[in-house]
């Protein structure tokens, strides 16, 4: 693609629909170059953002206070836009099927307000074909327009990396795709104004959609292999991290590690690919197997806790366990689909008394969503500690800090191997 210069004064008005962990930082970056409308149906969120009280891992208070974005929950304000970027959540339901409710709602809102000649870009994770099969027909129905003839569309999957110190969206390679060559060029030019990294032009919208779900499905499968090996090596009385360190001396071995797979991407996206696979009559065994392995890890860890307690002569019933970290990964506040929640429930299923500590998660939000009450500070009478999520505050502590929390015969499970070279006792 050839770069074509665009200016804030003479070109597009961009509406970002959905101001979550993807949409809000995207809107802020575009507002440095274009007039931007930031839309969300959540009126309380809009009020919080306008008052500079909204907090997230991706956007700072200083950025919120400095931005010129027109934040609104009034969909009529979207009629001024020429480009609509949809960045709403795409989760799964209780049956592990894609939940497209937010995507359908956003498409309906855009369809009611888009003008002839407008362009719609989806960043939400979907299965291959979803944009053209689900979203665009909704816009056509609501607007009375015909795609490509009256409005254009494209897909540019989000690649936000949650967590403090990680790359910002401007530093991450970006995929762009359009319904035709003209639209692809337009989107390339738009994103080129904010992306410092490389832009990749996908050959079609479906290819871009597939690329996004494959990125995270591959990671899910890689982790599932290491989780399965961890289960095997536990039975063989071998330390998994020692095996990885040894195997890692070969030049082409990738050092991947076992862990709890949660969050809003890796644990979700494979189900979108599975859904599409089933719809065309194919049942992918490897993807299904990876999901099964990763989903059973919380129970495996809880059962291992019982085994270790029994080894030091303790029955698990009423034993006091501290779980450190409840978010889906380190250095984020997000608890969506956190498998630590499943681990806590599995421990409680063994009748253990579980206390949970997390320096990043919001106490009120955790209790509202999970029913789990976070403690303010750890005690000093635990039978076991599970070091689940190594937030920076916790991994910077000396191991002696954790040893002081035990009453006797300590059992310490370190899921990420932060203290794997330390000894519980001489």
C-alpha cells in the first residue's frame, strides 16, 4: 500500500463505538490526528470518563484530561461521523458458544446513524465470516443502504497487550483489510497515522478475522501442551521448569511454560474457531483437546494441594490457604474469565478455608462479579500458599516474607516458578 497523507482539519471524523480496554486507547490515539467521537451505551462510564475518574490499565488520568474527544452515550451524535470503529466485547455464553450480543447491538446503532459514504471497521474478535454474515446485514437493514455501493466496511483486529510495561497499541503490528481495494487503502492510511509499527494488509476481511483467532488459538495450544507435560512430569516426580531449562539449550526449542489460561482472548478465541468449524461440518480435535487440558488445570492444582498437605500429615479440611493473585494475568486489574476463580472454588470444594490477596484488582468489583472477598493484608497462620499471579509487588518480595506467613510444615505452590530455586526449609 502507498501511504497517502491525511490531515485532521480536512479529513475524516472518527467514531469509536465501545470504550473498553480496546476502544478508549484507540480513540485517544486517533484524537491526536482527527476529530473523534467516543461512544458507549454505558452512561455511567461516559460520566466517569468526562470527570476524569475512569481508570484502566491502558489509559492514564493525564491522557484522559488532555484529550479532545467528544465522549457521548447519545447515539444521535454518531451521525456526524464518517468512519465508525467498533470495539465492543465478544465473549462466550454458558454453552461455550460465541456471544455476539454486543456486536449485534453496536451494528444496529451504527446502522441507524451511518450516512451514505460512511465506512465501518470492526476490531472485535470474531470468527471468519462474521463481519459479512452477521454485522453488515444488520447495518444494511437498519440503514436501508447496500454494502459497498452505499457504505464500505473493513476489519482490523485489536492486538492490545494488557499489563503495565507492555507495548502500547501504537507499537504493535497492525492488520488491516477492507471490502475492496479503495477501502483497504483508506483504512491503511487511517491506521498509518497512529501505528508506529508495521501495517500488514490482509487479502480479505475473512483472512484478517481468521488471523486474529488463530493468533490466540496457537497460544492456547502451546500452553496446553506445557500443561499436559506438567501433569505428566508431576506423576514422574520431575520438575517441569527444570525440563524446560534443559530442553531450552537446543537452538530451536521455544521456552513455553504451563499456567492458568484465562482472560478475554486466549481462553475465548478458540471457541469462535470451533463454532465456525462445526458450522461447516468439521470437528477439529487438536483445538478441542487444548481447551480440555487448559480448563482442567484449576482442579489439577487444587488436587495437588490436597496431595501436598497429605504428604506433611495434614487433612485438607478446614486448612487455611492463601491464594496470591486473582486477576487473569500479572500486573493487570482485569478478572474476566480468570481461572484463579475456578481454582479458589476447587479448593473450597475440598473444604479448605481460602483467603485471597491481590494488589491490582478492585475489591468491590471482585466481590460483585465472583462473590469472593479480597483481604487487605495477609496473616501469619497459613497451612499453604498458592502463588498464582505474580504481580510486581509480590515477585519483588524476598522468599522469607512468604515463609513468615506459615504456621508449620509449609506447602508452597508457585505456579509461575518465580521462587522455584528457593527452599522451604534447610
